[in-house]
C-alpha cells in the first residue's frame, strides 16, 4: 500500500477560512492518498467547530485540545494514522495535487519540507517575500508555508516544542535543517496576508525580524511570547 497523509490543521476562531480550506483539500487531493483531515480546535468561540462538523465526509475529524498551536498540532499527530504528517494553517491553501507532490518527495528520500508560498496581496514586499520562499534557505522558512514530515522523523525529533507559544514552527524547522532533511516543493501555496493588513506590512515585518534576532541571541520561549503579546496586542 502506498503512503498516506494525515493533514493536521490547528484552529482557533477560523470561521472565515475553515470551510474554504476543507473544501479545497477534498477537491485538490486523491482520496486514496489521504488517511484523514484532522482539525484540532483550541477552544474557538466562533462557529469554527460547527462549520467543521457540518462536513459529513468520513475523513474529516474534529478534535479538541488545549489552546496553543504546538499543543494542538502534537495532539493531532497523536491521533494521526498516516505515514506522513502534513501540518497546515487554516488560512493557507495548498496547490492542486499537493498530496501526490508530497508523496513523490518522500519516496525520493526527502522526509520533510514545504511548498513555496505566495500571499493573497499585491504589496510589492509580500510579493517579493513569497518569491524568495522557492529557495531552500533557512531564513525564508515559516509555518505559513505548511510542513510535511514523515511520522517517524517527527517523533524522532520529539514533535513540536510546547514551550513555544509562538515560533514553534521555526524550532522544528531548525531541527530539520540541522539534519539536512528539508526540501521546498516549487509549487505555490497561497496564504492570507491578514496579519499584515491588520498591523501594517512594515510594522509586522519588523516584529518578525526582531523575534528572529532575539531567538538568535538566546531569548527564551517566554521572552518571545511576551514581546509578541506586547507589540502585536493579541491574545495567544
């Protein structure tokens, strides 16, 4: 039997996106390649759980866990039956045949990777940032590009570090780059620029760069979270 993918989507108040994403996943993949689509809700107060439950497709599962993207993704992984885990943000939409593209890479011996990314924005900087993600450079990586990884490698690494409320994607990616286990699939995944639209492109980009530099100089998980909460002014 060929390898199967378990898609894991951490969600918290994602009502504007979740239906579109689930529909796209069902339309853009071959049923035999997908073990299940697991939406892990972290306590949404909007209609996210209701919208997910409205899908009667046998492969869509709704789970509930503690809030925190790392915790939610690890929880989903524990319930996954597929050979490959595919972590996907609720506002990121992978390309057609994404499932086969992932399986092809795993069969070539690439145990982890992502897609190149494009924002749903015409802002020149976001267009450039998206264009740069086609290159397999550590500095161009992030969770919005999605993350596929074999289940065996995921557990060898220890999963996502739940100490990190933010930056958890980058911690895992660092481990993958250290093992030289990362490939970029040169097909565009489209992701929402909603945070940039809300806070301003340059303000948010500066924030992300500052977090990256802080971590480089040894900031703790709590330091990064405190900085993020203070400057973005959101509840995480």
